[in-house]
C-alpha cells in the first residue's frame, strides 16, 4: 500500500471513531444516478444545512458540489467535510475518484444498510432520491460507512477483465443451454447423451447435420467427413458411428425453414464466445504476473491460475484488512446463526453467504481441491470437523 492510500485508511479509521461525537464535520450524503446526483448537507447531530442539491454528472456539476460544501462549511464553522455515497453500478466511480484526487474524504455505505435504515428514519418504505441522500448522510453520522478503496491501475484492470470473463461465461452458458435444450432436444434427442463427449465434433453435427433425418440420408463415411476435418481417435469415431446409427430410428422432429440459420448462429456464436474467453484468460494471466504476490499465491494447494486471479482481484491490497476475519466476512464465509428463543443454545452456525460471491466460490474450489490432494490440508480439515462434531454433541 502506498503512502497516500495508507493515510486515507488511517483517516477513515479515525473518522469512524470520532464522527458520532464530532461537532466539526460536514456530512454530504449523495444519491448516485446516471445523469444527475442528489446531495444532502448536514451535521453529525442531525441538523439539516441544505436539504437538496441536484448536480450533473460532469466536471461542472462536481465543481458545483465542492463549492456548496466549501460555502456551508465556512458558514457553519465545519472544517472537515465527508462525502458519502452508495455504490451504484459504476456510476459512482467518476465522482469518487475525482474527489479522492483532490484529497477529499470519501466513504461508501452498504446498499443493504441503506435499505434497512430507510425504514427507521420515518417509518415508511417509500424510496425517493432526496430522502436517500439524507439516509446516506444519516448512516455516515452514525459511523456506519465503509472504506472507499482506490486501487492501482493494474488492480482495476484485473477486476475489469474478471468482470468481462464472468459476462462471457454467462453468454457461453446461454448458447450451450439453447443448443442442447432447443436444437438437440427437438431435432435429435438421442444425441444428447453423447453431445458433451463429442466436443467440437458434436457442435459440427448441430451445425451441419440437423435434423436427424438428414444424417440418416448420408452414408457413414461422408457423415464423419462432414463433421470433422482432422484425424480423430478411435473412441470418438466410435461415438460418431453410434450417432449415425441412432439417426435412422430417431424420434426427432422434422426440419423447419430457418433451422439451418439458427444452428449456424448458435454454433458460431458459441465458438466465438469461447475464443473471447480464451483471449480474456490470457490477458488476465499476463496482468496477474505483474503482481509480486501472484507467484506466492500459486504455491498454495488448490490455487491454480483461475482461483488465484479471482482471489487477487477480490482482496486487492491486503494491508487494508486488520485480520483474516474481515476477509472471510467480505467473502460471505463468516458464520452466523439465529440465536433467539428457546432453541438458541442448539442453533447451528452457517456461513452468511453475503459479500463477494466470486471470492467465496474461488476459496471453496481451492479448499475442495486441497482437501482431496494435500495431506496437510486433509489433516487440518479433519481436526476442524472433529471439533465441530464435539461442540454439537455438547450442545445437545
């Protein structure tokens, strides 16, 4: 962590300690939107200084916000200004980074906390931009805010590529589902059980040979030549022969106009998406190599290139955490239980499943691999399970 971010982190920790009883802080709560933001200006004691300021999402609007904050701070003798906002897609980032670049104090508030606190302010469930900005300011005055991480350019680039990969994976899954559940299930259902094992040849069958009645019109060798342009292993050839034989008695529907075009779009789209995923993964690995921690993370049992990149992207700068429990909480791996009522003593804690799902998934996959291949981790988790079992027996 560089000196600037280290100072920002110390200021944030000090702010959370002193803001509740401070008489020198001007709290600026901002409700983020795409084109125009709403700001509320108040004190930590709940006094409203300016109920509503609407400013545009551009440089002129940002300067307007700063001018109002400076004027109100001078007018009311508040020499410390805190800007707070709720993360909203990526719309908050230009404003947040602009304020940080000018040395201003910027914090975040959790979306879950904003939703729950909204009902406690006036007993209503109504959502309104003006009220939401006041809600954000109210949370900051209570110290219920989060550190605004301002990572390095490399880390931001890594997170952007990981986000792109997630979206590409979703698109890939969409193509796969439509090919199997719409094209194959309708026009050649018997091939479904062999489709995944056929790999690229299975896609070629969908692209060039649907419906099954078209395969039945071909001899075996012309069929195999049509769906493959390379030498194939004996096992795959046997599967293709089975596909050809089953086509003669297939219960698949007859072909319809437009089927050929749909198969072409689906198959070529899936292939293009997979090529983009491969290119993105290569870019991610090249970027990860710029992090000195990367080669050390790879030495942990269960941590391969994919898991390591996800963990690096999610955790970012580890110096902003004070202990390992904060990392577990960020990944939603912290334990929680409903300990109220007569059965409170017998409540079994479960992981909260809140926070960053990608980090939780990556750590789970790493633990799964480590516990099946590394003896040290096997013994460690065995002891953990034994302790958990003895605690459950003692509570009964």
